[in-house]
C-alpha cells in the first residue's frame, strides 16, 4: 500500500494559541482554518500539521485527554533563532538548547496544549 501523505493532528484546547505557536516558531502556512480544525503546511510543502478542537465530535471521547507518551520533533538548521523567538513570545521552554551525546543541538518546548516539541539541529562535524 502506497502512503500518499502523512499528517500529525494535535488536539487543542485553544486553536488560536496553538496556531500562533506553530506559525510563529516554524515555517508553517495556514492551508485551512475553521472553528474546529486548522491545517498547517510547511512552506516547502514537506510537512503537514493539523490542529483539531479537542472536544469536537470527530475526536473520540477516549482520546480527548492531554497528550502523553509521545512528542513531535522538528529538525532544523539552527535551534538558536527558534529559542530566541520562543523567549520573545513567552512560549514555554522546557529545556534550553544543549548539545546531546548523539550529535544534535536540542531545544525542548511545550506547545499551548501540553505537547512536547523537540527542536533539533545536527552538530556540524560531529563524530561518535
């Protein structure tokens, strides 16, 4: 079976705050915007992210809880500008940028709905 596209959907308590978070920090354009669903598409059309009203009928009640057991990772060229913008807009920074043992410079954020967002950039010339 061929997969034609993939999209992660995040259940949101406040679509406006979530939309602002993702469009401010990352290169997403708004492809669709309604009172229950927002579709974000990266400027290069390589990535799609959906924001859905957590209490909307399309989300089964058993899955309307706060997120747990997963996180989203965005790989970028440099985490520093995103960190600075996150501070400027008072977004929740869980862990400031730091170098990892596996060759990534990593920043951890929490989106307005509690989803952990890992922003990572490869460390140039890193060798194990």
